[in-house]
C-alpha cells in the first residue's frame, strides 16, 4: 500500500472488478469482503477498503458483543430512564443530577497499546476518553484509572506498571484533571495482557448536550487540533483487536500513537469556548479509526451525506497516502459541523487558542459519504454501512468443561489458622500483599487537587468531586471488579463487581444513579470466553435492573490473551452517584478515639476466591460470595441517610480482605487505633470472609441509638464491634482474646511493598 | 484591591488561584498571556500548570510572553508577584529570582500533602505567618528540585531569602530543602508548593495556604 | 540548506537524574567500563538562505536565552552543514 503508482479511484474500481485486494491482511473475513462488494455493487477502492476494514474491526464494530450488549437497553425500566438524558450509543451517556446540571461519564480500555509502549499507550488512553467526554459538550472534571498487570515480582511488570502510571499521570496532570480513584490489581493472567482502563467524568448543563450528528446540508465540516501523521495506522484493527502475534505482520504497519497533552489542553479550552459561543451543531472526536470513523459516524447519525476534500487535511507527514490519512490515529483532533456563517467566528476562537482548524468539506443531503483526493473521487459509500451496519456475529458459546471442577474446589475446605498469633500474622501478610497494600506509590504520581473541587480521592472508597460550588452538589465515582469472582461464576461475578462499586459510592454518602462498564475478556472466538462474556453481560444487565441504575455506556475489549490462555474475565464496573452536599460525605478513616465501631451486614463462611485463599493458599476455586442486591440496596439506603444526617464519623466498604483489611485501612488512614471483640463466628471467617453488603462504620456514641433505628428500619443487621482507642505511637488494632497489632508495625508492612518492588525499577 | 492571575494556554491552577484570592477578600482579575496589559492590578499571581506545554524547559517559553514583559517591569518597580510551581519556574527563567528548578531526583511526579517551615515573614506574601511556623500545603510537581550555585545559595541564606523549607523527607531533591525564595526586596516570591490548594478544609489539607493571599492584601494597603 | 546544531547539556557539577538512571540501567545490563552518563538535548535548526556570521551571532543568543538555561545547562553551537 505504501508504494503506489496509480491512485485507486471509485471509477477505477468500477472498471477493474477483478483486481486482487488485500482484504485478509486488513483483518477482513471473506464473507465480510463479499458483503462490502454487495453494498457497493462493485469492488471497493483501496480507500474504501481501508475504511471498512478498520470500522468493521471488533474494536469499532462490536460485532461479537453487539447481540449481548442489547440486554442493557432491553432491561431499562421507566425508573431507570428517569435520569437518563443520553443513553448507550453516543460518545458517552449523560445523566441528570439535579438543579439543571448533568454529568457524563465513561470508561474505556487502552490495553494492547499499553503493553507495546506503556507510557504512550496509557497516555493516549487518557486522551481518548477525555475527548469522548468533551465531545458531549461537557467540561471534563475528573479521571479514574483502573490498572491490571502481571505479578508484582515479574520483570515485565516493572517495565509495564511504572510506564503506565507515568503515562496516566503525565497526560492527566498536564490537562489539569484531578485523578480521584481507580484500582491497581496484580494477577499472573495479566502478564503480557495488562489492562489499562480510564474513566473520565464531565459536567454540563442540560441544554449543553452535544451529539455526534452531521445535519443541515451546506454546513461545513471543520477538522481542528493536531496535524495528521502516521500514528497508529492500523492500530485499531491490529493493536486493539487481534492477537498479539498477528501484530507483526508487516502489511499492517503497526505503530503506537504518541500523545501531546498540551495540545489536548488547548483543544479542551478551545472546544468549550466554541460550545459556549454556540458555534458547533455537531461534533465528534477522532479516536480509533480516525477520519474514517468521524466522517462516517457523523454522516450516518445525522442521516445526511458528507463530501470531504481529503487533500485539505493538514499533514505532519506529507508522504502519507489517502488510505493512511483515513486510518491515521493521530491524537488530539476533533471534527465539528459548523453553519457556514459561523465558520469565521469558529476559526477566530481556534486562533485565540493557537489551534489549527481547517474547513475540509460539507454536509450534503445525498445520503452518501464521498471523499475526493486531488480532484478524483476515492470514496463513495453509504455512511451507515461503514459506521453502524457492520457485520454482527452470534458467536458460539459453551460453558468450559473444566468449570465444574473449578466450582467444586472450594476454599472453605482449606486449612485454617488456629490461634491468635497465626491470625495476627495473617492480617499482616494480607495487608502487605500486592493487592491490598498501600497504593500511594502509584497515586502520588497523580495530581488529585487541581481544580480545587476534590472532596475525596484515593484511598477513599469513592472519588468525590464538587460540581457546584454554590450548592455543594457533587458526584461520587468508583470502579471495581474482582475478576477471580468472575472466573468462578461470570454471572454472579459481574454482579459482585457492580455491587462493590455501588456500595463504595453509597458508603461515601452518595446515591448511586448510573453505571459504565469496561468489559475486558479473551478471544471471542473461544466459546468458553464467549460464554463468560455472555454470562457477565446477563449478570450485569439483571443486576442493574434490580438496583434500578442504567448502564449509560462503556467499552468492550476482546483478545486479551496469550496463546490459548485468556485473562481472568474482567468486567470493570464504574458506578456514579450524586450527593446533594459534599460537606456531608463520609470518609473511610477513623477520626479519633472514643467512637463506637459497628459492622453492618451479615458475615457468612465465604472464603472462595478471597484474598485469604490466594495469599495464604495460592488457591482459586469454589463459589464466590452470595449476591444479595436487595441487601445492597438496604445498606445503601442506610449509608445515604446516615450521611445526610451526619451520623457517621467514618464508613468503609468491606471487600477484598474482608473485615481485617477494612480495619487496617480505617485505622491507618489517620493513625487511630481500635479495640474490638469479634462476633461469635470462627475468627478466621469473621476476619477474612468476603461476604457482600457489609460496611465498617464509626460514630460518636451519642448517635448509636439513631444508627440502630436506621438499620432496623431498613432491615440491615448491625453488630457493635468495639470502640476506637488511641492515636500516635501507642495506637494498635486490639482484637480481644486473640491478638494486638501496633499501627506502626502494620504501617511498615503495608506501605513498603510497592516502593521496594518498583523504586529504581 | 485587585489581584491579577495570569492564564497561559497550559495554566491549570489559575481557577484555584482566583478562588484563593477571592476567599482572601480581594478581586481576582484574569490576565491573558497574550496581552501586556495588567488591567491596573495591585499584585500578580503566576499559577501552576505547564504554561506553553513546557517541553523545552518549564517556564522557558513563558518568559518571552507579552504578559511576562509587563509583569517583569512591574515586579522591578515593587509590585508583589507570587509564582507558584510553574510560576516559580517562570520567575527563575525570567531572572526575577536566582537559580532554577530541575527534574525531581526521584524522576517521578509527586503529589502529596507537604509540611513546610516558613522562614521569612518579611515578604509581601508571608507577613501573616509567624517566623518558623510549620504549615501544610499541597506539593505537586515533576520538576521541583531547586538548584543554584554555591555562591547564590550562600547569598540567599545570608540575606534570609529562603522563604520556606521542606520538612521531613526531601520530596524532590531541592538543595538545602528549599521550597520557596524571594528577591532582595521581598515583593517577588517563588514557591514550589501550592498554597491555593490549602484554603478550605473540604478540598485540601486544611487552610494553611490562605495567609499567602491575605498577606499580600496588607502589603498592598501598607504600600 | 544550512543546518546549525545546538547541543545542550546539564552542567557538569549538577545532578542529572536521567543520566544517572541510564547509567544504572547500563550496569544492570552488564555493560561494564562506563564511568558516567549525562543526558542532554540536541536541537537541529534548518535554515533558509545563506548562513552568515551575523546569523550565527543571533543563533548564539537564542541558544543562550531560549534553548538553554545558563543556570543549569551548557551549550555548544556548531555548523553541521554550511
């Protein structure tokens, strides 16, 4: 494709039907190529072939997931639609948060690029999701990043993780977006397949929602932002949706994209000023599939046609062919539809911000997307056939044969430590384990303060951002997924991920209202993986209906596997909640001595898939903890009411590591100790079971009666564990009749794991 | 009382700086990098961020911006100027303050709540603090290591021009734990940590930063 | 087309964390016999028209004020292609 003598035009394609085309090298199947010929009534030109191949890739077309993702729309009830201003299918969903304000948020993956080049892969992942949010008409206000990598002691993890963290920080910090939360998870299945999922939150007024639609014949098409170079040509189809070995086929010229966060910052401010001046009628960011995607989606969604003069696109590399320009994934570009009389003011705003803008074409009423290159027609297609009506597969799915053996190998049968000394050592070992230890080596590289509206950030259960300085209204966001639970039972595991994110938001004092998901799985061509995917989506859709919060958008990432071995199925769930007054949020840390400490919820003997089973026994098997979404709702009602009444000093969700880890984190947050007696269960179960729908709270003793009332009103069991005691050097976790653990010793174990593995890596 | 806050294209903490100015009781006046008009302000804050992307060196290009021409001459006439983080880098590049800021010795960006000791309360921006007072501000930078040659360091120490020093572990490799310095006259202060992120209890580590902004009010009234 | 190259290096007595990191990596890779590494920047200025003494003086000034910071860096201007 790079050395060419003749421009392959539409006319030439009509005259030379039998020319052999490299459709297979571009990732198309033979029936897909036939379908393209049928749509066009001729062979595609090479530019058209480039567009179809990239837009019909798994990453852009969702061809394997579409039939399952429909469940999210089908399960919507009126109650769930109430706050939904824009649902699935746009760049991001938009939900009403009251007072005429709306919030848009979405999570997206940039997995394979982050393995190839961790810094740039992660950085451009952040850049992409921020442009999605911006394209809705919103000012981006916060980021979260959900990271999964191989074992902490693996050599490649020390390449990937520091690079990814520096990339997320380098890009996000430079944009002035506070990073308020996320996850870092280590598991052998992510070695060679790191997951980099970034979530962005934006705020707008109801009347500021913009959509990716080109309408109004005669309106101009403006491309603005960075010039187009050879970045990530074929990156979408190769890096984002094929197995890794395939990336080395030379025909695809795989290359990573390089980000310029300063350009993106200019693009944000410039675009917000353009929205403000009402100079834009439709807008789309350029991400995966670049111009191919933006032109076809805008024209298709607007039900219009579009004519583009491709040789007007400003180039950073003048040797690019038209096919490459159409596929380029150069970052920091946007496309706007602008009324002709607004073009001059549009250009003036861009000039003020030093952003290059070029009028490259117009909206037509032809229903065709036509693209010309130096006076010759190289593309003439129905835009919908490129953007929205790609192939849809009903892939075979099959519960893997080995699954029964996995499910019956329960962790509840593993040997349990007997005495206090052994329990004490286990609490310490878990606190120091890679998945439970202090995250500040990562999160201290992120600016969490910029914009001055961050009320809670990591290590809190949810990030809480003030969105209205006057009223104090805010939003809370959390992302979660325990992929081991999903491996043990994809249906229940996806619901457990949803339940955990929901609980984290509620425990912070916010009412959960919407969901975004990033579904990271292995190859959809493996029926076992496809079964996991279908079950997870079904679980998530059913769970959302029961909790009455809609999925507003998200992303699917397939082919996360090495050879035949897929990653743990990882449907990362982001839940967004709203809080009327952020001053009433509840933080996780004990605030001082003399507070009563309660465990809310019911603890069962549930150890399969737990951190205890993995850290102590290196075991994964059995059934995950029981899902009880009614109990989650009841707990959330108590937590939200308690926050509104300012009843609680602290509240912390119980999840990985159970009660033991919640105590560790609530104590270490502000260096406040606790003296408790465990309820009359097996102490190991009391400390390490990962039963759901539970929270650890502390409150002034004067409020205990009111908490009891609230709990009984909502049917939430509550157990008084003890009281907070001691601060400073003497503070400890004292578990009556079993052990005591000084916080200094605990902090030393908890806080050194990541630095000692990653410093000077 | 009008305090100008400069916005470069890559400024990030300009909104926060304006909020801090307002909370201190002054009018916050946005100043655009492309103009040399200071709109009659009584003092100027150069906020944190990445001015012009800072790919060359932090603050290197900002130094040549129209607004910095005006700020530099006003500063030389005695107008109070506070450079925070990137603003500190710009002040050094503009030769309004000696020395330079280089990449953190950890080679990583660092964001944390940082203890400081205020060591000079005679400047336009620190008069509301007590000498040797320990305060907590937000530190967040990738290139915050203060360096200067031995003679310059000695002169800064002899003249009491180290305004603030880091407490505890040195977060970025700054020589002599220097977090902030001032010029001879005390009207120009450069500070690596962010006082504008510590002006209310809700969205930062307390309110220790507020007095940078109240200090300048009394400085201007006194002038 | 004349090309002038400006090399900018951190001053010798200044800590260069990036160079130090490369130095550490070299020893981890088992490459012995390297006494130190310093990391600098190289600017290539491609000029239109002829190179003259006056223009070189201008370029020197640019190298001193914009391309380098004399507090922390040294620079060398050289004509790579007259």
